[in-house]
C-alpha cells in the first residue's frame, strides 16, 4: 500500500533531500528514507508538499494529465480589481505560455495563519490583499508570474491544498503520515 506524508514546508526550505546553498532541505524534517516529493514548491513559498514512497502515485499527483487542483493563498501588493481578477480567471499570457483559467477570489487573511520568518516587507502606504487561487497546472513560479502579469506582485505564497489534501492542523515544519483509509 502506498504511503503519503503531508508536510507543511516552511519558507526557505527546498523541496529536495539534498541541501543546496545553505538552505534547509526535506532531509531536515522528514525522517523516512524512500519518500519523494510529488511536485515542487519554491524555497520562497510555504505550505503543503505531498511526499510518497510510490512512483505511480507520485506521477498521478504531479501529472497535468490527472488535473489535480492546487489551492494557493496569495498575499499580493495592492488590492486587485475586477479587471485583474477576470484576467486571472481567463488565463494570462506569460513569456513562454498562456496559463489555463484559474479560479480566483479575494479572501480574508486566514485566521490560523502563522507568522512568516522572515516577515514579508511592510509598506505603510501600500495595502495588501489575499487571494484564493486554484490551478490545475503548475509551471515554474507560475502563481508569482501570474499575479505580476496583472500588476499585483506576490508578497507571500502558501499552498493550502493539493486535491482533497490540506495543511489544516499541520504547523510549519511538521508532517503527518496518512492512514491507509485517508489515501484517495
């Protein structure tokens, strides 16, 4: 039976087991051999990473063919208007491709959100807003590139969910092994 670990990746940690350039890696948090991340999350992003010991399951989670949705909480500089939100909903043209349409909406800052270390930059005269953004694709730095393309740069990016799996009740740097009955 395949096993899955849900890990709440802190800011600054890289999604591989070998440390690079002084960054912490998955090796610093996950004490099990033979587990591999199903997808990546940039070092400057936080949140849910799934790890599995099963190659077929890893492929099913990562492959765009299976269109597993990924939910991101995105803090952006400024407050996006309907024009920006509708552009994200239609898909935006980046340098190398056009994104698929995203589900996006303004949201309140999550009530159980932890403090990021280091904190994001704060500017007294520039407001920020939170977006819930759901994608079924995942290109390199896609969310950051999408919000920049509509002129609302990402300040903080947290992946909250992959499919039905969420980081609910998992604090940064901690992980939870799913029971067989919880794997869908």
